[in-house]
C-alpha cells in the first residue's frame, strides 16, 4: 500500500513513527518475485490497542549486502534506504 493509504488507515502520527524506527532484516530473500535478488528489511510501530501495526518495507540488492560483507563493512546506515511500500498488520 502507499503512504497515503497507510495514513488514511492508521493516521499520519503512526506512519511517521514507523518511518523513524530502525529497520531490521526480515530474513526474506526475494527469489522468484519481482524483487528477485533483493533482501527485505522492515520497521514497524503499533497504532492501536489491538496491537495493529504500520509496517514500512525497504529492499536492498543482495549484491550490495554481499559486497559490504566482503569488505567487512557492517554499517547498514551507510546504505541508501528508500521506502518501497507500507502494510497494516
């Protein structure tokens, strides 16, 4: 879903909160999908008493992550992080 759709459901405050969270690897490598060759990262924030969450998804090419590992670089903050899409779960 788009940012605007997530805002309509959860509200701007919670979407912005999720966008500010540090993302973590979901351990999903996207072989066989339109994102083939990418690893998924996400960040989330709770937005109601039912523990529904706004989830923000980012992708990094596996080749970038592999090169970082080969170089001994563990600073994921040095990568260009761009939000791909949102979800409400």
